[in-house]
C-alpha cells in the first residue's frame, strides 16, 4: 500500500477518492489520501486536505485534484516563469 500524503480535515457534500483503476471511495473526515488518487468533489462537495508537511488544499464543488508527487513535494516546486 502507498503511503498517505494527505488527510481529510473537513468535508461537506459528496467527495470521492478515485484510484488509477477507476475505483471510487466516498471520503469522510479523517480519511487518508495516498499518492496516485484523484480527489473528486460532487456538485455540492467541498473538502480541505492537510498535506504531510502541513500545507492545506481546498477543493470546491465539481473540482478534481490529482494527488501526485508534485502535490506532495516538500518543499513545493518553484513556480516557473
């Protein structure tokens, strides 16, 4: 099993974690997120994730975020011009 790179700190509505093979699991506050999962918020879904280094990611309705190595990087990569 992959290591957790984030944890769900708050959640409302429907929010899911989708694995590379397309499997969906409904998230709940306190759930761990692993590298390679994609977080998918439903029409009224919202969540806040806390990364292992303490940074926060907020995901709003109908948004999705791929939880890849770049997201989990510590320190975060420098912005390119």
